[in-house]
C-alpha cells in the first residue's frame, strides 16, 4: 500500500455516521507501518462524542475532504480529535541543571538529539495577573533549544537561580506534513464560563507543517463555552501553519476572578512554550466585527513570526521573546504583547481599537527589549481621541513577579496614522508621574528614534502633533 485511506477501515463518509473509530484505526495502522494517509476528496466525515484521541505520526493529506466535529453533546470537552505525535523518546535523557542565566551559551552535556527543554522554578512566581482575571501567578517558566553538544541555539529569557524541573523534548530532523481538510465545528451550547473546549488538532512534536486547513464554526447561540484553539501547538519547535482559513469565535461574557463581568478569550490558533513558530498567509473572516474574538493567542513562546496574514488579533499572553508581524492586516483587536527581545511591525495595516501596540496592563505592560515600527499604517478608531501609538497601564502598586520595562528603544520609520482626533502620543499615561516612589517602579525607555510620516486626510481643521511625554 502506498497510502492509507479511512474507507479501508470502515469509514462511511456520508456526514451522518460517526467515523471516529475508523479514522483512528486508519492512523494507528499508518503509524505502525510508516505509511501516509490520504482521504477521498468527496467524503464528509462526521465526528461526534469520543472516548480517546487519534494519534498522527505520519503525513496526512486531507485534500478537499470535509470533517464535521459536533460539540453539542460531548462527554470530555478537553479531549483532542487529532494529536500529532513524535516517535522519539526522551525518558532516558537526564540533564542535571540547577541554574541558568540569560547569558548562558553552552552546557557541559552531550545529547542523542537536538532538544527543547522546558525549565521551571516552582519557588518563583511570574505573571501574577492584575485586573478582572487576577490570579496568584504561575511558576517561573522558560523554554530553550539545546544542540547535541550542549550549545544553546535559543537561550533563556530569564535568569534562574534555581531550577526545580526540566522537561526534555527531542526535536525531529524531518518534517511531518498535514495538508488540506475542510473542518466545521458545530459549536457547544454550554454555560458561558471558563470551561475551555479542545476538540481540535493538537501538535505535540516538532518540525510540523500545517498547510491549507480550513475551519468554520456553525450554530453559535446566545451562550456557550470558549475554545482554546482549533490548531493548538504546545511544547514544540519549528512549527509552520500556512495557507489556512480560520473563523473567529463569538464573544461570551462570564464573571471573572474579581467578581465582575468579563469577556472570555476564544481562539482558533494557540501556541504555548513553542520556539520558531510561523503563521504564514492565513486568513480570517469578520476581522473588524467586534462580536467575534481574535483567532491567535500564545504563551511562553520564542521567535514567533506572523507574515502575510489577514487576521483580527495577535496576542502574546504570558510573554514572547522576539515577535515579528509583517505584511499583515490586523482587525479590531490589533496587537497585544508583553515580553522580551525585538518586537517588529513591518508593513502592517492595523485597525486596532486601542493603541497600535497594546502592552498588556494585566501583566504589567512590560517589553524588556526593543521596538521597530516601519512602513505601516494605523487606522485609528472613530471612538478614540488623542490616540497613543503604544498603550498600556502600570500603577507601580502591583507585583507582577518581575521588573516591568517600557521598550528600551523605539525606532519608528514611515508610520502613517489615519483619522487622528486631537493629538497623537507616543505613549498614553501608562504609569503615574510619581512612579519612582511606587513600590514596583517602571523602567523607562532609554532611546527614541523617530523618522515620522503622519498623514491625516480630511481633518484639515484639527491640529496634531507627536507627543513624546
């Protein structure tokens, strides 16, 4: 056999019969015999309630096949449909690592594979969230890449005085390809609270290319639980999602940790503790419709690139190191970020309702690094007067678990800002004037280099200027 198809294992493909077990059996056989999977282009595979996931360890070509994922009566909402896995083992790899710093370049070890390492220090809390979704933080967490002879090709972003756990994950040398497939999720009708659904495609190996997947959402009603990402990659490296089509989820409200109403984030693409991630030439409908949440969220990632996309939002939730958005149109939720390294906007067309760059106030509005903005346009919302290019908030009264920074340097070259009402500011009032007297003061920007191109058509009677204060 040159490839496996689902019908050989009993799939009906009529859009009504539950084909889950046949699909699972087909992939299990393909994994065992190292064969690719190819589906019939006119098939419609229905997947209802499940009691397990489908392991995928070989290439899969779903071409124009349709998949219906019915979430209206699910016993385990956290169980993925497809789980992309590696056959490399890490159980025997032990790294006696007790501390590490941002300047560490090499470890005195030899490994059987190039590896990703997830580092944690349970004695230190980071991301102690402020606001409506406040919490007590999480253990200090970082992810690095260790080459076979100990060189750190991706170093730490934090200094660890103590490491309480190290998780080693081998990185594959050859890519796994997942192509095509038209998926429709029939949305759940659960109570609107933080019970995230994950009936999705989960990536749990490195060196994966997802190409040409389409995802629609149907039957959203007046309430429902949120979604954690239809494509969800965690603890992996070298993952590319390209030429895909996604759908924004309807926004539902719940009562947050501060006992006040709060909108719930609901995503179609999600990355966590990932390195070298690319979202390329992906599109989304309803990017300016404020009834729908943005599709993209991430935590603890490094070297993340969004290129050639048309999406409502990109968001670094609990930190990113090195973040590039280029040749991309962003919708009403725009760009949200906190983190380290270099944040670059290049040829970005943004309709973000707040600032061009929103440094998340619930995590301290911190960017410990540099910002470059060039050849971009920001269309300011009609609701905003005196807009700020970089927005955020830090009172200096809250301990987020780390020192908070404004960008160390800001370089703006050829930024067009449209629909300015009043004056244009570099920053909003992110921190109070007496921030140095606060218990947790901010670190201010060291250098600004602004080569300014500001055009506000059809507002000739309103004066405007760039405020650096």
